[in-house]
C-alpha cells in the first residue's frame, strides 16, 4: 500500500457487494464510503485519494508515510480487515 492508495482483494469464494463498506485511517478522520460496488471473488479494487474511482477525491495524501493503520469496515460497522505499516 502507498499513502495515496489502498488495494482491497476479495479472497473469498463469492462476490461481495461493498455498498456501505468504508475505509478509514488511524491518524485521519477521512472516511471513504463505497457506493454499490461488486468485488468479484479473486479480484481487487484500488481506493485512491485523488485519481480514478473509487476515490476519496482529495488532492493531498491522507495517510502518513511514517506509519499508520487503515481499516475496512462492513456496512454494519464490523471490522473486516486492517493493514498497518
């Protein structure tokens, strides 16, 4: 992961609709909430801060190069995964 993007991979055997899922970092209040987006089994999606969709739409990096943890939550607020560096 780089500080301006995050890849989410579906390692499960079924497709997942990410609508309502959200990504948030430990040192920021920036929150990205997915609209309807089906992540197929075995595929990944890159969430960026300012490039292609899906994007936070922010012109500056929102995650620290010095270390941070990024969290992915489901539509009910349950922690799905996290990645720290």
